């Protein structure tokens, strides 16, 4: 199971010990899941991915930094001995990165009116969050939370392929034009 959040900041987001920012070769380990398990949950594991948006404007240009990170303190597991489940949770983190890249893609090199830019970002946030959530739910359903190994392998390939297709949007910073 995964929770995907998008936070919009107008100040700098910093690296801390409880965050793992997504990078090409980032591999989660069970030691990264530091949150307290929800004993009443039927799920064995929860992955908390957060997307931050930092906006800096200069004249008629906005530099938007969009980053996806794994929140160690909000992510938990009840089963640290299941490598298939760990790989499945990595898939959730990677799916969050796919949608982070799609967010960047929507913004890059486009022009927005200054007066409606924040509203436009909020609208994109809602759309991205909804589509990401739908993909996360489909992923869990089709893989049966990692139990269906054949479907898990299909999803692993699909996720890798999507990340490759969106590799041009792997840089956290995108620029867009602002007009009056």
C-alpha cells in the first residue's frame, strides 16, 4: 500500500535523515521503514512517498523544483523477511517518481499567466495525485501486493519502461515562462 502526497512549498526543501530522495539507483531496504506499523491494518507494509514543489521566480521565468522522496518515519512494515514485498514497495516509490516526472513534463517550457499560476499548479497537483493514486491502486490489485509474481514482473517491466520514457524529465528543476 502507498500513500502519495504532494506538498507545495515556496521555500527550500532540505535533505534530512528521514527522507530518501528518489535517484536512479536508489534501492530501498527494510531498514528504511522506520515508522510504527499500524497493527489494525490488513496491510503488511506502507510506503509513504511525498512530492515537494519549490518555486522561485525571476522576472518572467519560474524555476520549479519538483522532488519525490520516501519518508522513512511514515513508512512501516510488519514483515522484514519478505524480499518480494520489499521489491513491490520499491515499485510504489518508482511509480511516485513516474508521476513526479509527468508533473515536470506538464510544466516544462510552457507559459502561464502570473495571476493564475498558483491555481494552475493546484489543478495540476490534483490531476497528478488522482492519476498517481489510480496507478498505485491498480498496481496493488494486479500484483496482489506482490503475491502474484508473474504480474509483479510485468509491472516491474512497465515501471522501468515508463521511467525510461520520461528520462528527459528526470532533472528536478524545470523552467516555465510567466506572463502578465
